[in-house]
């Protein structure tokens, strides 16, 4: 049986057994917080548990490196929806130690894409759409700097109101210890 079939089988049991009832909540975050964090699998359950977040408490947005790669992209749009439609008044940017985006170079990803059959013509299509593929696919050198830059981008975004507080943190993906990033530009 494929993994997808196993997932679908479990889902049927989950729904038929009404296991969803313990997760019932509204779309509005009880704690009025949005968290932008990394998609690292070590954080999926650890981050909410380490910060005492329960289902319904927060809006969580995850992506590679907890980075905003474009000020008008989907991550920023999600934060704006959280603020204006869902009542969020605080944003936490939470990167982590040992992130796979640290030191990631676009050339490595492009090489892997080519091995999976992506042609140079297809890569050029992306570039002709105005994407700086080297920048877009690259990671960062320092997680503190990356989180600081993301916090600064959010705080200085023309559509984020001044009364929304934005904070930066790094979390240990093994222990859940949270370290606040202090930056004079915050």
C-alpha cells in the first residue's frame, strides 16, 4: 500500500471516529499572535509545545528558513491577512539553530533540479519572469542576521500598522529553548 493510501485509510478512521472534535476551534487565534517559522520537521510539534501554544492559539506560517524572500509575496500576504482579518497584533519570527538554509547555495539546488530533469530552458523561463534565481534559491550566512532582516522587513513594511509588535527569536530544535534576538533596529 502506498503512503498516500495509508494516510487516506487513517483519515477515514479519524473522521468516522470523530477524533476531530478535540481540535475544534475558530479561525481567529486566541492569543492574537502570528508565528513565522521554519518548515523544519523538528519544530512541527516542538515549537508549539515549548511555547505553550495549543490548537487555536496562534496562526503559524512556515517556510524554508523562516525567511521572507519578497515583500509582496505569499508570506507577507499571509501576515497581512492575519493582522487585518484575524485580529493578530503580535508577530514572532522564529528561526532555529542548525537550519538547513544556512549556507545553502542556489547552485546546489539547480544542480539537483537538473538531475531530476529540469532543463536549462525551464530555468531560463523562471529568470525571464524577472526572478533572480541565485538570490531566490539561496539561504543565509547567519541565522541571527536572517531573522533580524525578516523582522525589519515586517516592521518597515508599508502595510503593517505601527501598533503591531514584531519580535525575533531563535529556537533550539532539540530542546525548544527560545533565545530572543535583540537588535537596535527593532
